[in-house]
C-alpha cells in the first residue's frame, strides 16, 4: 500500500527564493547531493539525481513558491506507480517555511525516504544556508 510523507521544515533567516534555487538549480542541487543533477523548471522536463537512482519529471512550477514533480527510485518495483513530490514555500517574516508532500510512496520505501529527505536534503540545506561545511551521512 502506498504511503504519503508529509514534512514541514522551517529555515531561519532565509528567503523562499534561496530554497527554490537550492532545489531547481542543477549546480546547487548537485553540490548538496554530491553528484550531477538534471533538473529544469520546464513542465515535462526530465529529473535525474543520485546517478539516476531518482528519476522523474517536472510537472509544474511557480517560481519561489511551488514545485510539483513525478518521481520514483530505481529500486522500486515495476508494479509501483510513480509518486508525486510537492514542495511549497512560504515566507514568514525572516523565516521560510517549506511544506513537503511526497505522495504514493511504496510502503517499503516510505521510512527510508522520510529519513532520506532530512539527511540528504534539509540538514545539508540548513548547513549550506548557515555558511557551514556540508556533512553527509556515511
């Protein structure tokens, strides 16, 4: 049975544009994930991260506000349908709030992905935005 991952992440003293750029700019995204990234704002464009482990396509973007993608991992079963990944950004004073919804995730992948978003994205983003060296899980 498919699961939905829901996260709310607050980035202190950050603008929504910075968060949007960290995800949608291939060079910045690749710097965070330590590998080449293929990504574009154009609807229908290909997404590829972690050497092709993650593949999908961009469905919709609203600059600095919303990203919607079709998304799957290469280790998912062929019978698993693609998931939908949504990032929405809102400015709250000096802080940016990011709402994350990753829907239709295979049951056996949900816990790993929930933790993976934290370990491979949001923690490194916070380190980068604070001017610190990015540390990655072993």
